[in-house]
């Protein structure tokens, strides 16, 4: 775990908001039409709609978050769904408590 790298990813308010929204997807996103659960996360289109940003910006943000292992992507056909990587988030918080 690299505290500095994850902290850099979290230095962007929109990326932090995405992680907050993904913590409780049922409360923050509309239901999926093709699957009836959020077990695999939230479709990129829903995340884009909520941020109000372009698809390319949201994809870049999610890719950055994926590279830091903060989110886990799952493909369903042509769609990618993202969910939080709770283990990495928990370990990051514990590492901060220990290091600081």
C-alpha cells in the first residue's frame, strides 16, 4: 500500500465524492435496468450523470482510482460497473492512523 499515491488520488473532490456515492449505491444511483442489484457496482454512465462531467473525464478518474486499487471494475457485456475496494480503503485508513 502506498499512502502517498492513494492520497494523491483522493486529493480530487470528485473522486472522493465517487467513493462516497459508491459506499451506498442504492441511495445515490437509480436502479439498473439490466441487472437488479448493485453487487458488481454502478454503471459508468450513472456515475457520469451524477458528476455532470464528460464521459472521458469520468473514465480517467475511474481508471486512476482503479490503478490505486480503490475501485474494482466488473464487465457486463459492453458495460463496466465499479464498486469500492473496501479492503484497500480499510487498509489505507489503518495505515494513516499508524503512520501519522
